[in-house]
C-alpha cells in the first residue's frame, strides 16, 4: 500500500488543493491526516469537507479541539486565539459535526498516529531527544507518525536515537529500524521552506519520502486579509516560519 501522510492543514485551501493534486499524481491508495484541519487559515469549511471525503484516517489537533470548544480558547495566546475565535464564527454545521467525531490519536496495521506525542497526543511537541525517546518507549509499531510542530522530522531508534529535520526529497528505508516521522505542515510550514509539506510512504517498496509542493501563497494571504485574520499569520506563510 502507498500512503500520503498530511498534517496541519490549518484551513489553507490553496495549499491543500496543490498537495492533493500531487497526491493524485502519485496514485497513492490512502491519505492519513494527523490533525489541525482548522485554525489560523481562512477556509476551514472547504478544507474539512475535502479531507472528510478524501482521508481514510483523520485525527483531531489542538486547534480543532479549541475551535469546537472542547478546550478553552484561553489555552491560546495572541493570534492563535484571535484566529480560533474567527474560526468558531465561520465554521458550518457539517464541518463541526465531522470535527466532533475525531480523536487526537489512531492506529493502523504497522503504524501508530498522534497529533502531538504518544504521551500527550493533543499538546506535546516531539522536538527534543527526551520526548523522542519517551515516544519510542510508549509505542511498539514500526512506524510512529506525529504532526503538531509543523517541522518535517525523521527520527530512528536502532542502537541509538538518531535523526533531525527532513528537507524536501529526504528518502528513508523502512523496516530495519523503528521510525518516528513528522510530515511537516501542509498549511503553515515552520521549518524555513514555505512550500506545503507532506510525506509519501510506500509500504511494499519499503521507503518514505518527504515531499514539498509549491502553492499560490499570495491567494491564501489575500483571503486571510479579506476576512480580517491577523496580518502576522498571513505574512509568515511567505517565509515558512
Ligand atoms: Zn498545527
């Protein structure tokens, strides 16, 4: 089976559409999504509808849960809170109902999926050696997939913990060591590459490839300004930070 792993779309429809076009060109069998469909961006309903239709696994992220009111908006500061408040008012009933059905973690044969980390699937970032080690200890599947940090990352747990950021085109062999992978973010990358990030997994061939996809950033920025989302959130998309 070939799988496209997507995370952190954050209501950026132009990024999602560009990624789905490449996903279709790659003729994958399934799409797995690791959470944060909404928050920050201007098109929450369209993004939710698209992944409801296309993804066979869909997790909830911390932004989704705040927008639904399952977590208090006080958990966010500044622009994230402003964007969550706007998203609450913009979310339609169909999108709300779908988001309500999601959990922040999931399991499939051969892989365990979390929005944050195995220890705290909603909030914890896997960005330190300590959390990475803990994440391998708390799981047993050959492949652990996480989102949330918006940074494409690959870690392996053979004789020792190894890994780091995974720039575009990074290809890893699967099977010999356990791996923890973060595809990066479709809709708001934070690793210095403004292109939409995703991960392609080919289970039979035994590899995972980190992919980046160009999209019209300025169209998403214009939509954000139109609906009055904070300027700093629009500006950062151009830099991938
Ligand atoms: Zn996120």
